[in-house]
C-alpha cells in the first residue's frame, strides 16, 4: 500500500513538473506516451480553449545536470511539418546547429532565440530520413569554449510508432483535419 502512494506521489510530481514546460500557459496534459527515445505529449491550457501536441526527443529529465536540448516535431497543418531544436545550452553566437541521420549529409541551420527551425521541404527531407533511419544526432557548439554537444537519439520502430501515435492523436482531438 505504501509503495502505491509513493508511486502516485511521484507520478503526480512528474505531471506537475512537466506541465509548465508543455506550454507557456500551464494547464493539464491529456495525452503522454513515450516510445524509446520519443515522447508524444498533448496538453490543454488553463483557460481550456487551446490544445497543442508535440513529439520530442530525448525524454526530458526532471533534474538534469546540464541544460537538455530537445528536438521536436510538430505538424501545424495537414502534412505540413516543423522540425525544431530547442537549444537550452549557452552557445557560441553565429555558429549553426546540425542534424544528421545515419550516414546522410548533415542538415545545418542558424540558431535564433534558442531555436533551430526547419520547415517546408527541409522538414520533409529530415522526416523522410528519420523514417528510414536508425540513429540521429543533433549538435550545437557550447559557450564559452565552443565545444560540441551531441545528442544521440534512436530512430527505427520506436520513432515510427511515436510518429503514428502523434498524428492519430492530433486528428482524434481535432487539432489537424484529415
């Protein structure tokens, strides 16, 4: 019985800790699924009007020793995607970030306001490589020394399962038509 209450307490702390990160206006999480390195999270803001979902990797830690950079995927219109690196490290200004899937050529983009964004064909190209890939690495150069910080993420079947769950959840909750 005591273990059950400890589990409930820990689960509640995880939800409370994770909810503010999901949205600038905190609310509640109505869908959360982790498959391998990938997490699909959907939330509704406090006012109850706005719902949003995202798919991200790696899973966020409650108390990381260093800032944790994330890669997120959002479908903002039917079959229109955005791939974003949320850079939480202090980085060298002017140096780009990179994403590489397996042995494919690296995708490079500038860091602006802590975000690295690929939209349109760039996002589609990355997603196609992710669907056919096994491993992904994304890199930023940290300040002040300019040392690279690589984040490795597994793809394969866990990515495909999370991506399918993400798209189905968007449509089931009316966030995307189709």
